[in-house]
């Protein structure tokens, strides 16, 4: 049977959340043998996400953990100031380790709720032995970032920033076998890692560069994009609200 793809998605309440999760769930409906692990950044599971998952038609696990207050980005902070979704990804890993599907063939992928995923990327990652890697589009102030492959091996990374990080890759650019996650129970994301080192903090205990498995035609195809959604303007909504005429009184 097909190896299961466990997709871990951190998500948080904001106006576009339902739209993001709708788009993402509709992508995942096209992927066979996918188990969606949705981790809400909240003190409780919310009705919006509970209901969306129930109606989604997907196999899923619904978790939640609030980001500690001192770690949370404040209104007006630049988005790069603190890493986002850290506790939530670690909670997804914790659940996988507790659930213990030893012997089951599977792969773990961290999919943020606002990115754009080609269906092909899931088939590329499905047979990951240890850690597979591929390019990510529209990230790092570049058209794409990518591992560079020579003779079938990753020899360096195409990135515009801190190339000497152990793994200068975006979260969307790699997947880890379930087996490796289960046999390394201490591997997790370090929210205190210096800027840009979050992915490295997880991967450095798991693989070396020459063990990376290049996918997407030796890392020559972009099959996932680090798209970001504009925050919707609410100026008129607020003006109407002030008169008691808001859309959702
Ligand atoms: N996220 C979260 N809590 C937050 C901010 C973000 O759980 O306070 C989630 C978000 O839904 C996404 C992931 O963490 O799935 C990465 O966040 P974002 O897309 O804002 O990061 P960026 O695109 O700026 O790297
Ligand atoms: Mn994002």
C-alpha cells in the first residue's frame, strides 16, 4: 500500500483563515493516503476549524496549542522578528510520536496554511527514505531557493541569505520519513534559534547534506510556492460598524 503522507499545518484565527483552510483542504482532497494534522494556535479548538475539518472529507487529527505570549508576534511587528508556528509544529510531532505507528510507511511534511502546493509535490515526497528536498518558489526575496544537485547529490544551496546555515531551506522545501521522526524522539523546532535557523534546528540532528534525497527532477522544478495572503482592508467595515451597520453584528 501507499506510504501515508502526514501533513502538519499550524493555523491561527484571522479573517482569511477559513479561505486559506478551504483552499488547502481542496488541494489535499486530490492526494491519496494523506493524513492532515491541523494544529491551532489557540487555547482551545475553535468551532470554525472543528466544523471545517468535520465537513472536509479528509482523514485528520485536530490539535491545538497556544503560542506563549512572549513568543507571539505583536500587531505592527515585522513578520521576520519571531518564528511562527513553532509550538504547533512541535505539537504535531509530539502527537505522531505518541501515536507510534512503528513499521508503518510514512512521511512527514510541514505545510503552512497560506502556501501553494502542486499535487505533484506529494508524489515526489511520498517515498522519502530519510529526508527529501526540492526547490521552493517565491521565498527569501528570490524567484526560488533550491538545493543544488551535482551527480545526484545535494552539494550546496541556492539562496541569497546566510548560505552557511546547516540547511538554508524553507519549511516547505523538505519532508522527513516517519521512521526518522520516530527513531529521533528529541528532534524538534527550536523557537529560540537565531533568525533563519528554525529549519536547521530540526534537521541538523536527523541528516547530513550528502544524505539528502533530491526530488522534483534533481531540484530543477518548482512545485511549491511560499505565497502569502494580503491582509484584507476593513476600513469601510469599521466605519459601518461604528454606525451599528457592520456585516456581522
Ligand atoms: N501561524 C500560527 N500562529 C501565528 C502566526 C502564524 O500558527 O501567530 C501559522 C500560519 O497559519 C502558518 C505558519 O504558522 O501556517 C507560518 O506563518 P506565516 O504564513 O504567517 O509565516 P510566513 O509566511 O511569514 O513565513
Ligand atoms: Mn506563510
